[in-house]
């Protein structure tokens, strides 16, 4: 079940603190790739915890 998530302006400011050019978001080591990696790792960790107890 999905719930609506609100990102606070403070969180967005933290995430974008080092933003200087578009590559900082979409480049090889950009924010989008880092967020995707962190979300996948968190989800996999939760799945493993659920299955292994």
C-alpha cells in the first residue's frame, strides 16, 4: 500500500546542497543514482529481515 510522502523543504535543501550543474543530479555519481541505490538497499534489507526474521 502506498501512502503520500511529503519531502520537507529542509530535506530538499540538504539533498541539493552540492548541486552546481545538471550532472550533479543525473550524472554517473549523481544524486538520482545515489537515491536509487539507497532505496533499493533499504527495500532489500527490509525484505531480508522479513523473510529471515
